[in-house]
C-alpha cells in the first residue's frame, strides 16, 4: 500500500458546508482511493416489484461499505497539526474500517471506539485495515455509548475527532454515491432507496440529487428498532431514543446528527407512522403518514422503516439468489424495496450499503427470518408428568410437516406437571391455526409466546 500525505490545509467555513460543490470536490479527492462500485440490474426484484430495480453495490467497496468515502474525505482535509495529534473515531464497525484504512494509507495513528456488540468479523477487519496504526477499544453496547467514550478521549488528549455522520465533510464523501448513480444510470432515476443510520449518507445523497435531478423521489429506510431520524423529524430536532434494537448494528443509532435532521427537514421530509413517534410530540414537526400512503411524488423525501425479521429474510434471499453477502444494514434498503408498492416501470436505485457480515450470526438471521415469515413459533406447555405425555403431543398435536426445534423444561412446579418451552417450525405459515386448534383440544395447558413481548425476549 502506498502512503499518501495530504497537502497541509486550513479548514475554512466553505469546507464545513454540504453542497453539490463540496460533493464534487470530494469525488475528485477520492478518485483512485475508493472504488466506483457497480450499478447492477436485479431481474428477480424487478419482476417481483414491477419496477426496474438496480442495486448500487457498495458492499463491493474497498472496505466492503460506503463508509470509506466519508472517512477518507475528512481525513484528507486535515491539517498537519490535526494529523500529528492523531485521530479518534467511534463506529459500529464500518466507519471504523474506513478510518483504519485512511490511517494506514496516510500513516496516521488512530484510536477507534466500537460497541461491545460489534461482530468479531468487523473488529478483525478494522485491525487488518489499520496495519498497526490503530488501537481498537470496545465499550458500551450501542454506537452512542462508544461515541461518548470517544469524545471523552478527544477532550482528554486533544486528538482529532472523525465523526461517522454528523460532519459536512463526511456527508460530502458519502454523497459521491449520488453522483456515481446519476453518471452510471445515464438518466435521472425515478426513485432512490437508501438505508439510514446516523443520516450522514442520506444527507449527502439528498443534497446532490436535489440539485442535479430534483424530481427524484427519495426514500430513507430505518430498522424498526431504531427510528432515530423519524423521531428527530417529528420532534423538530435530534432526539435521543431511550433504547434501540442493536441487531442492525450498522444503523442502530439512538440519536441522529443535526446535519442529517436539518437536510431532511429542509427537503420537506415526511415520516411513516411508528408507535415510538406517538409519545415524542403531540404536534409533529413533519407530516406523519401510513406506509400505504407513500406515493413517490416527484421530489418527495420519505422516511420509512422495516422490521428486523424482514431484513433477515432479505439477507438470505440476496445470498441465495444474487450471491450478495449483505450485512443487516446493507440489506435495509432492499428489504424496503420489496415491501413498497413501487410505480410500475419506474427506474429505481437501491443502495446495498455494506457486506461486513459475520458468518457466526447466520443462526440468528435464519431464526429471525422464520419468525418474520410466520414459520417459527414458541409455546409454554405444561406437560403432565406421566409416561407418554410427550409422545401424545407429537402424535396428536403436531402436524405432519411440523418440527420441534426446541424443547427445554423451564421449571417443575409439582409432581403432576412440568412447564416446557417448545419451539415449533411449521411446514406452512397457514398451519398455525390448525396447530393451535389441536392444542386447544388437548388436555395440555398451552400459552403462545408473542414476538416482541418481554416473556418472548426473555425465554427465547
């Protein structure tokens, strides 16, 4: 790897604004550093949706995600003094790889903070890209906790802070994706669907597309367990969610940046309804609509969300059909494309944002997908403590295509009964009603555990 020494430069106010010009400057700065990733036709999704779907394959980027664009763009503009002080970053894993790559390329020392939930695959790749120039520190169970520790480091040591999303230079680097999409497509897209975490990437792409092709409809997609951009827009400014589901680690952010929130507000964004939003503001600062009301009006910006289970199903479908290894955040926009009622024949670009998925997570991915598709269910069953009780359950209650995938005694209250956690995988999702009817006719005391309830999360 050749070392690159950026020219010393003083950062001016013009560098700290997000514009089409700053994005075009970033594109020139990144030339030869990042890959011009392919824009690929996806016949399966096109046939499924009735639109013409093309995938922007940032999972094929140098560090397997688009994050290198923003990380390198900001580091290439630092002064000699800022570089000499070393850099500090916080990341769920992908921004960290971009920073690590830039540190090794520029021969700059860095410290990178990640949540303890960051998959081992991402941690290993961070250190590999860093080539000895970075120290990796795991702290907290969310990006926000890692970011707080990183900011304390900056205050204590005077190191230079490299923000993952809330910096115009980061967003400008990520906005170069929008420039490539327009150039590769050769015409204006009708719809662009983007994943949303901290909203820096979306801020950059929206800024570019709004000026170059203002009639494009843009949809930002958050995981259902981390709707931080929607919350910020409804609140009128960045809002901290009390909790997030960290499964979609690349987009599980409790609080988006002011930059992304401001760009989306200025673009007239609207949000899709979500239970979390009801308690944030009595009078929402932006329109709140049902998912069925997304109309892809030219120039519209809409923030929607999809379930973690749908994301898992999409990850498996992309792997099995297109051979694409997408991480959860990487499949986020594709999962939404499958659920949205896209305009027939529309030119639709969907960003596959990253491919840093840990193979050890596939067990959980398959599990969440089965639950989402209605094929996996859990029950608490009180079995009478007598010979043949389990055999009768197998013969009289289970259907011919159903399988027990989990059987575990929870506790034995007395000599007569024993409570067991039973996981059942159905041959067909329509078989649940019949299974429950047979359970009701048996002399067993059965309780179904509903997904997303405390008991379900505790016992499964």
